[in-house]
């Protein structure tokens, strides 16, 4: 089965041209659709590959580029974000909340790196709120006219948290969260309409520290929730282009996600 792939722009809440990538089966038929949400790096070849792989399995996919604004698009590249964040990630865990250590790193950073850090680290809450607004428009564009059972979402890292948050605001037939943070207000789990699959790395304390609260509240709010933790793996284990890639866990996660979508999406 061939694929139709396309890159174009849609209008979002502030009249920005939001860049998107789509892939779907080239058979002229109606298919369940999956919104694919980026990691911190943006609309990368990895994210496009996820879209294509899902399209090959019979899903229409769309991935928005959440750094589409003119003041972001040239600065917020994967390479620039990596260069900006690497010194912070290199800090020992006990130093990552130390303001003196943080300021020392910032004092050595370029103006461009400081701007990236400001947006994705220090102003993370507002940045994510803005991204969710863009995702709401991508949601309406992708799923226009589709019933809930044809609406899926998957997100990775930053995008995993965004997918979780978006699922509290928009109805999905199935949501898949790859090592993403909990919704900001944990009681918003009560608003989720469809089942959720959470996939987590065993060695990922910054995310996994929130799992006890998540599990407690999935019970409290009677959420249809499945979870799998992969021991010995690290954050972003699914990304085959990254340093933390774990093929065994990635392959098993892929098959688990496909089974989940097959069970809950479509007719």
C-alpha cells in the first residue's frame, strides 16, 4: 500500500501558520486518525518516521511543528536546542535545582541558547499552554467530521505530557503516552473520555516520580488506564535516532501501541 505524504500549514489561534506533516494510506478510504506530538526537538525525521509507520498500518496521521512561529522556526532547531540544554543536563542531579549552578551555566551561554532555555525550561508552563492551544487547532483540522472512535493521539517526552494534557481537554478514542508528564492538574484525569496507554522507562526518575500520584488518581477517577514500565531503559528509549534507544523495548512498545489502537480505534 502506498502512502500520501504532505507538508503544509494551517492557521492556529493567533493566526500563525502552523506547519504540519501528514502521512496516510493512498487508497482513498476513510481511516482512523492519530495526532502525533513531537519531542522537545520539534518536527524531526523521527516524528515523521512515526507518522509513516502508523500510516503503513492503516492510520491517517498528522504531526504539527510546535516551533512554527517566525521568531522560533530558525532558532528552535534540534541542534540548537541540544546545544542549549546539554550543559543543564550535564549538571549532577543534586545541582539541577541550585540557582548558583544554573546561573553559572547561563553566564556561559550565548544569547540564542539563553532564549531557548528561557522558553523550554524556565517558562515551561506557559510554553506548554501555548503548545496545547496549537494542538487544539491541529485536533480540529485532523479530526473534522470524525467520530471519537476514529481519534487517536500519541506523544513522546514533552509531547507525551502534551498528549496527556490534551486528552483532558479533547475526546479521543485512544491516547498513548510515551514517558510523558502527568496533566498539570491531576484531577483533570476525570475529563478523559477514552482509554489511555502509558509507556515508561525504568530509569527515568523525573517522570516516574509522578507515577504514584498518577496511579492513585486513575483509581480515584476510574480511568481506563494501562501502563508498562521497561526496566533498565532510559527516557526516550523509543527514539532510534537518540542515545537512549533500546531496540527491544522500542519494538515491544510499538506492538503494544498497535494492539491498543486496533482494540480502541475504528470500527
